[in-house]
C-alpha cells in the first residue's frame, strides 16, 4: 500500500558533480597541454615555410592567427589550473 522511496544523502549529488567536473577538467587540461606546443610549433613552422616576399599580408595574417590560437590555449590552461585546484 505504501511505497518507500530511498533518497541519496544531501551531499551525494554535489560530490558526484564535482568528481565528474574534475575528471572532465583534467582531460581538457591534458588536451591543452599537448595542443599548446603543437600550435606554437605550427606557428614557427609556417612562419619559416611561407615565403615573406611572395605575399607579406598572408604571411602576417597566418602567423597572427596561429599565435592568437596559441595564446588562447595558454589562457585556457591557466583558467583550468585555477578552476581545478582542490
């Protein structure tokens, strides 16, 4: 006649959410740590491979875009470190 509903303890949901966000944050941080040097290397490689005399505007734009991506990843890593700290 009566149904007993078992509810989790009050702090259980918060612990699950924080553990889940910690794991996803660490995965994103690892991806960022690998991506940062790759972008910096791509910037250096493209700056050395593209002839500046052939098309200086394209050379500057390409280098600026790759450096902006590299700086964005660096800023994301700094933000991740600040958020993930225990």
